[in-house]
């Protein structure tokens, strides 16, 4: 059995760890509320522009934007949204596991892919996997900024416009509630009404000044809205997962402290009993 001093040192060490995890839990809870408000505020705009873009895919217009044209998928682009930091449970590992499945599906079909990584964890994973990474951005902080996202994403959009890739997918963790987050992969391009739930009825719009200018700007805003929404959802999921993970760590530390104190009391009582036995034996010998 370990000595009383060793057990006291262990108890003190676990108590210090519990203070850290408790503080991280409270910080994550505060950030989680802000991230959820930001994510929920972005959802209505994202859903609306999705629906308009889906209707546009069925619109009767002479001008067809490249984003609306289906192609044979021989080369695709992947946008992977992860967190910059760890200590958030299985948030990143679940998404990366889904990414591995997606990569295997593409390889089985003979489809090549290139990746854009948003977040340090995904960037490190793609480097270890030896995947072709054409752009990345890390260090976004706790608030997503569209101006930081446009540059890396534009690399994939330019590749699509130039015919270097035939489809664009995005993988992120969708926020369901505080206790549940779901890793998903969605197709961004090419855009079809079916992918966003738009009906197949023929839509007709009046464009001012002309169809090309309006559709070009609208579809760029559509892609930007999807990327921003995915990053906002991922950040809300990250803070929720971190809060839950830190709460679990704090609770486990509390249990470990209780068990160590019990062991310490047993060791202390055994030492006292031994000393009493020695005193009694000495008295009897005299």
C-alpha cells in the first residue's frame, strides 16, 4: 500500500486538475451560449438562400451558371470543418471517422479528391493521411469571420469553375442540442433543387439588370452562406461538446478524490493500529 504522503500528493494533484476542468467547463458554457445564439441567428438566412438557390435550379432561364450543371464526378473537392483545439470529447474523431469513410468511397469509385481544411485538427489529419490539401485556414478563434473563410474556399470554387473538380462537398458537425452533435457530409456543388428540398415546379423570375449578373452574385452568396453556417454550427457543437467533456472530467475527478481519501484513511488507520500494537507489545514486555 502507498504511504500516506504519496496518497496526499495524489489527492492534491487530482484536486488541482479538477479546478482546471471546472474552470474550463464554466468558460465553455459561457462560450456555448454565444455560439448557439450566433448559429441560430444565421440559420434563417441560410435556409432562405438555400430555398431560393434551389428554386433557381428549376428556373426557366437561358443562362445556366456552371454551379447548376451536373457533371460526371471524376474529381471532387472536400471542405473539412473541424476545431482548432481538442478537449471536446469525440467531436473531431467522429467527423474524421466519417471523412475516412467518404475518402474510401471516392477511392473505390476511382474518384480523385482535393481538400480544404478549416480548423487545425482537420488540417493535421489530412497531412498525416497524405491527402492533397490545396488550402487551409486555422486560428479562427471563437467567432467565425467570413473574410477569413473566403480565401481558402475560393480556391475550390475556382477549381470548379475551371473544370478541375466536378463536385464540392463539405463535412462538419451539425448542432442538434447541447448533448447531441451529428457529423455530416453535404454536397454544395453542383446545386440541384432536390438537394435543398425544392419542388420540381417550373420557376420563373424577372431579373434586373440581367440574369447573368444576378445569378452569379446570388450563387456566390449561396456558397458563402453555407460555409459560414457550417462553421457556426461546428463552433456551437465544439463548445457544447467541450462543456460536457469537462463536466464529465470534473465528476470523474471528484470520484477519484473520494476513492483516494478512502484509501488514505485506511492507510492512516492501519499505521495507527500498528503503532498501538507496538506500544502494547512494548508495555507487555516490560
